[in-house]
């Protein structure tokens, strides 16, 4: 339904009078004031956990393998895209839903977040492909996953994220924003921003749906086919100990996949409300933007013997240097 505008229909394109948006956050109710502390703690643990994982993997020679190379990049992505969201989300809660963000800053936040999240989708697919090669083709794994090939896969994930973000962000900011300027969210999420446009959003929404569908389908197919082959190969095995070891290397990755994709599908597959993102939607957004990045280092370290041993070895080295 078109909004009534103070200018003719044919002259409203490319007319943008809004230069500053207001982020409303979760709610103005005092009972949710503790969200500031929750967001702050989540962000601190995310920075410490993912920063530690990147440092540990880079410092320990025994972790210089393709799987941990991908994991270090996953931790780096989690650290970066949480840092794009958390500082502004803290400001929103601190100012009780009156935090302002300029139009260029909103576009920059949207671009960076979309780039990093899309890159993470493709990186998770690359990690599934890596597990497929390691378990189903162990004899040729070292030749298939050289350092150069791993670097190409990671760069490809970043490039796909960049292309997807350019398409989606351009689709959102090709529109006109002439009021209102209150974003019912704690960051510049594309669906929440589109509800404020005074232009016809059909094309932009179609672009958003098409691009996210392509990303979801491509990455999901790679992950599904990879783990279908892994499961088939494990079930055909004869050594029960070998099966358990093969499955244990995939458990952490499957847990991350389930959390990340499950939350994203629940968030974006449900019908959009007329008033945009409500508090329930924003709590779900907080889960995949802040909680999952905080959980990933725990998921990959608590059940991983190599990481535990590397942590002990690195700590012993640091203590030995300190005692000298």
C-alpha cells in the first residue's frame, strides 16, 4: 500500500530527505534495561573467545591444518561481524531507543554485516567440503587441500560475501527515504530499513529474496551433499573406533551449522509483520548476531582434543617464559 506523499508519484524516485535514522532498539520498558549488560557481556566473551581461537591457531604449529585454517577464519568473521553490530546496539540500549545513525553510517553497517554473514555462509560450506575430502578421500586429502587451495576457498567465500552485499545494499539504498526515520531494530537490518522507504519496494524486496535464496540454496546443497557422503562413508566403515573418530570431527561443525542456519531460517522465513521487526524478531536477531559467535569458540574447543592440547601447550610455554 503506497503512502501519501507531498509530491507527484513520478517525481519521488531518488528523493531522499532523511539523513539520520533513529534506532529504537528492543523496547523502552524498564524491565528490559538489563539487555545492555547482556549485550555487553556477550560482546566481551565473543571478542575474548574468538580472539583467543585465532591466536591459538596461529601460534600452535600442530593446528596448522586446513580444518583449523578454516576455523580461524570463522572466528575472525564472528569477531568482525559482532563488532559491526554490538557497539551501536549498546548505544541504543544506553540511550533508551534514541540512538541516531546517519544514512551513510547505516549503509556502511548494512554493507559490512551482510558481507561478513554471507561470507560465513560460504565458509561453513567450504568447511563441510573439507570434512568430505578428509573422511571420504583421505589418501588424496593432502593433495586436494593444499595451503593454496584453502586460501582460494576462503578468498572465494569473502568475494561471494562482497558480491552479495553489494547487490543487497544497493537494492536497499537505491530507494527514497523521506520519512519516517525510526528503525524498529537495534541495527540497520535490511528488512527493517525497507519498511521506511517511501518508494515502491517491490524490486528491492525481490532482489533481496532472490539473492538470499541463491546463497541459501548453493551453500545448503554443498553442505547437504558433503555430509550425506560423509555419513554414507562412515556407515560403510568396518572399524567402530574409526567411525567415532570420523563423526567426532564433524560434530562441532554440524552444531554450528544447526544453530546458524536454523536461527536464520526461523528469522527470515516467517511472515513479516506490518510494523516491521518486533521484539521477538529482535531477540532472535540478537541470538544469531551475538550469541552464536560467542558460542562457536566453546563448541570447537570443549570437545576437541587437539585444541585442548594446544591450549595446554601454549599456556605452559607462556608460563615458562614468565618464570624466566
